[in-house]
């Protein structure tokens, strides 16, 4: 009975100190959002803004803080729509983010490389740089979780 009383008092102190609200604020950090939107821009030679949306169909959480996800990236480049398969790996300990893409239906799609960068601790934003392995061309990726995901 004494332990229960001590536990109840400790719980009351934690609740009044705002501990539960801190947990609620970190709800997003527990899970990767299903959908992100943003832009990709090549550094050279074609600086057109590529609007994109990433939708994950599979998300797996590892025991050591790794997250792997796969899904589809949808592009809108000057009104031209395309899509590609994507795979993402995230290390929650270092916030390292890497994303690969593959398109079987577009022969001009560049998939010889990956986006490498950081994801925010709450998993709401990504800033990464694409580097093409064969020629070293680079571009910048910026993604944000959709508001609907953040509101959950």
C-alpha cells in the first residue's frame, strides 16, 4: 500500500509539472508520417522546381531506432506528372535520412544516386541533397509532413 501511495504522489507531481503534455507534444516523433510534400531542385543545369509528394505504403520500425519505409513519389514538373518507387532509411539516433528512387516507366528518370540528409527530430521535415553517382550532379530536396498527419 505504501508503494502505491508513493507512486500516486509521484504521478500527481509529474502530471502537474506538465510531463503528460510533453509526451503529447512528442506524439509525432513516435511515428513517421505517411505523406510528405515539398520540392526538389537540381543545382545545375536545369533549376526547374519539381513539386513532389511522397506517400509511404509500408513503414517498419527497428529495435535500434532505425525506420525503413517504401512507397511512391509523385512529381509535377511544369505540369508534367510522373511517379517513381521509393525506399527510405532513417536512423532515429543520428537523424540521418536517405532516400532512393526507381522508375520503370520513365527512361529519362535519374535513379543513379540517393538523397542524403537530415530529418527533424519530430520527423516533420527533411532537408537532403541528391547526388548522382555516375556524374556527381546534385540537387536539393525539401519535404514537410502534411498537416493532417501532424494534427493526429
